[in-house]
C-alpha cells in the first residue's frame, strides 16, 4: 500500500512538476522569471541608470525608473519550480498602420486612416505605417509597467502626431536664399506644407517618440507617413491652387534661367572686348617704344623708317594720289 502511494506520488511529481518545469526560449524571444510574482532583478539597478533614459526629461526620469531584470537568453532547456512563472516576449519587429488601435479594431476606419486637424482647421486623413519592437533593456516596463504597452505607445504616438499636425509650419525659405519653389514660399496652406515636408514630419516623429522604450518598453523603429488626404469638399480647390502656383513657379524658373543665361553672355562679351582693347593698347605701346628707340638711334633714322613704311604701303596700293606742290 505504501509502495503504491509512493509510486503514485512519483508519477504525479513527474508529470505535474518535473516535466512541465523544463522550458526553452526561442531565438527571437527573451524571458523573465518571477518568483511568487516578483521578477528577478539585477540588484538595485534601474532603467534610470541606462542610456535609454537619456531621452526623458528630468521630471520624467524618476517616474519611469523601472528595475532592471535578469533576462533569460535564447536556449535551454531551462528548469523552473512550480512557484516560478516564466514570461516570454517576442522581439520580432511588428508593422502596423498609424491608425491602429489595439483596444478597438473598428476605430480610425478599421485602423486604416488617422484623422487630425491642421492649423487652418481642416480635418485631414493620415495614412502610413509604424514599425516597433519590444525593448530588451526595459522588459519590466513592457511586462509589468503598464497594462497594455502597445495601446499606451500608440496613444502617445498619435497625440504627438496630432499636436505636430495642428502646429506645423513649413521651414522658412526665400527666393533670395535660392528657393525656387514659389508655391512653398507663398501659399502658406498647411496641407500643402505637410505634403511637401513629409520627410521632416517623419523625422520629427522619430525624435519625439524616441523615449517610448524608456516609458513603455517598446522601441519605435521607424515612422513612415505616406499620405495626407484633405476633405473632399476642399480637394478641388487645393488642386486649383496648386496648379496655379506650379504655373507661377514654372514661369519664374524660366525667367531666372533666361536672366542667368543673358548675364553669362554679357560677361563673356565684356571679357572678349576687354581682351581685344588690351591687345590693341599693347600693340600701340610696343610701336611707340620702337619709334622712341629709332629717334634716339640717329638724327635721320626716324625719317628713314617712315620712308620705308611709306614705300611698303605704295607697293600694296593699286592707286596713289599725291598732293601737288604749289
């Protein structure tokens, strides 16, 4: 009887404790072990001492100072006791629409379009993608810091983006500084400014959201806003404005090119005439020097030189008219 009970206990222990206690961690995963609900930590170290906190303000650093955890690397098999719990996290990069809402799949037109209001009170639709992954250096923030870190990250990203859209102004440029896009300089229409500066907008979003890994344990890899759609009732008006400004920009560019060409031609003409005048002056100076030298060489030398020049001219002339002496 005792042997049967002991054998049954050993079978139960094998199938309920020993076999389930072994686990592995895949190559693209990281794991954290908790003991009676408390994660294993690296002493008193916190994320406030990690470089990821450099993107936080001095006021935010104490608020988001999470403990640094002991991370289980890929491999195995590992063993855990029944009072241990292993939390596995995938580090694979995820790509979602900027309108994605993890708590409501029907929001933002089923996650395809995010609405935002521009500074001139136009309701626009934003399209694009967002790439993110779990930060291995802040697994505590992802697993235990907030209930739904993806929702918090998307909410933070959307709030920053909408604030940027509402206050966006195109970089100031002028024609005197070399700007040739008159439409960008003159029109001052926020949607056109946004469309022409999507690269600056994406870069701004990446800089502003760089603190997400320190806040929520999610690192934003890249932001790619690809389209900004105005309301249908103003689309045709914007198209007409853009067409007019494009025509003006084209005419200004042609005029500038023609003016530049004429300036280059004028400079070349002045250079040619200057070289020609300098050559003539140099020839006259050389001739004057020769005449002065002839005059100094003898009393009748200059008269003889003029006689030889006159004879050479007579040989080349077909007809000579002489003045009759009285």
